[in-house]
C-alpha cells in the first residue's frame, strides 16, 4: 500500500499534485512519500517484533541512502546496514547510533575497518577469514574488541535475477558452508574479535519464502555445530531480500508471512536475530517523475521518449526490471508503445511494446516503485544532471537532494597544463 493516488484526475503524492513538483523542481525527479515510508517501516518492524524476541532491524542503506530517508528511519528505531565508509558516514549523520550499525560488504578496506572500529559500530559482518584476521589485528592495536559475525554462503538458489543472487557457491559472498565451522573456530580465538554468530543473505527481490527458509535452516544447523564445538553464539543475522510487487497482480510474501516463517525456523535458537531489509521498506515509497519529450512513430509501435533515462533509473537496463508507467493526468485512452530515454544506447529502454496510458509531448508520467535502488544508482552518463529527490509530507514537500547540474561536474574537472 502506498500514498500515490489520483485526486480529480491528477496523480498526487499524499496531498501534493505531482505537476506542482515538476513545475518547481523540473524533471526528472524522484518523489518520496513520508507516510508510505513510515508505514512500511512500522508494518515490517511490528511484524518482526510481534513474532520474535527483540530483533535488531538495520535498514539496508544501499537501497535508499538519502539523508532525509535515513533520518526518518532513525526516528522509527531502525539501525543501518552499510557496505562502505560513505554509507557509514551517512548513517551516522542521520543520527543512527553507531551501535545500531552493521557493516556488510565483501571488500571493506583497511581504512573503512578502522573508521568502523573508531566509530564503535555495532557489528562487522566478516566475508572471509582474511578480513577477520585483519580486523582482529586492527582492533587489538587500538585496545578494542570488534563485535563480528561470519557471513556464510549457504549455496541456495534464491530464485531471483542472476545479477542480484548472492547465496550460490559461485557468488563472491560469504565463506563456503563446508569450511565455515572450522574457520569460525580459528577466528573465535583471536584477541580483538568478539565473534558472536553467523550471517546470511541469499539475494534481493525474493518472491518466495522457501529459499530463505532453506538458507536459515542450514545456518541453524551450522550454529548447532559451532555451539557443540564449545563456542558461544548470541547473534544471527538473516539479511534482507524480501521482494515487493512491481506489477499490480504480483503476489509477494507479506511481512507477517516472513516473520512467521522466521519464528518457525529460529524458535529454539536463543539468539538476538538481526535483519537487513532494504527494498521492502523503501521500494514502494518513491516514484520517478518524468516528462515526455516527444512521441516518435516506430515500425511496430511508437517510441515514447521521456526525459528520464537509464542514468536516472538503471534497473530496467541492468536487470530487465519492470516499473509501472502511469500518466500523471491520464486521458483514459490506452496505446501500445515503447518507452525509452534520450541516452545514446539501446539499453536505455524502460519498456518494449507496453500497454500504457496514451501520452503526448509535454505530458508528465511516473515510473512507480522507484524508491529502492533508484536515485542511489543514478549517474551522470551522457553528461546528464544527477537526478534530484523530493520528499512529500501531507500537503508540504521539500527538495531532499538537489539536482547536480553538468556544469558543476564540469567545474570539478581539470585540464593539466601539459595539455594546454
Ligand atoms: N543485506 C545485504 C548483505 C545485501 O547485499 C542486500 C542487498 C540487502 C541486505 C538488502 O536487500 P533488499 O532487502 O533490499 O532486497 N540493485 C539491485 C539490488 C541489489 C541488492 C544488493 N544487496 C536492484 O535494483 O534490484
């Protein structure tokens, strides 16, 4: 459920008509709904807290790292799952307490590990024995102890797009399942490391609970093996990955279904469970507002050329992802069309042969479900602007990330004097 709906034939974000934002800020622009974000944050948190004992929920910052979004989630009691020093600084800047921060990522640099230690973050999710050895040494040298868990690759097929699957043996994530218990034993005895459990994350946009359940069950078996070897296990991190519907008739597990499954699998674990949801919180809380530049006849269907492009919303080009396309003031007529951006490559295609509202040059439209992995993956390819972001709250709205114009990017470039 979201707060983007039609009032008097015009698409609104909460009570704000989208044409008002387009007129003031220009297009393309991401528009987030505060009420939707808050609702999703609460529904997910309430589902987990009623089924489980004091779970720790860390929002996956990568899905939407906007400072205002993080601030809102900090107020809802969320921690942060970060994968870079940059994300860590954002989470801290948004007021997320350091102890609520989980540091994931397969390639944390020495500088990032040190910054995490000095900031006192809550947990390092180790992706290799080498990383654990380095972290232990860095912590010891500073008289600190790093709380950590070992991420395991359970070799489970998540059943999602190959580029966002992370839990198969051939993926770079986690340590091989069969070697994890022995590795845990070696790392657990290192001074400077408080190795307190395991982590798993098998992929994103998961439409079924079964692969997650299989992965969690495997993780539980490993936990029992580790305990039997005399190690204490107090924290188990179950990652993120619950998908959201991008099409009206898509059926996805609800937060309650997910929580019930987790409670069933982990009932006797006796640990603090940790979660790293991203898309399920932020996905439906944003749209990408765009204007039709022109409509050009094609051989099979017309091309609707919009002013948003693959640099603003990369998901269709990268993962063949579907984002619903809606006219902001629909006429009631429908057409079959290709929806494309202005970038000079054919991958700049949002949809082919799609049944859409009939639109004309100058009309406004949105790509829905763009709040997760939208603005955060934007770039300036073709020397386009970096897309701005707006947050709506009832009848008011604010720019929460300014457009960065090509001129500002040009101004940061230099021609060496030996080229003059
Ligand atoms: N935890 C870890 C360790 C992750 O790698 C991810 C996502 C998450 C949590 C959050 O997953 P979520 O709940 O959002 O599914 N750019 C892609 C998605 C990449 C996901 C990367 N990892 C897309 O646009 O679909």
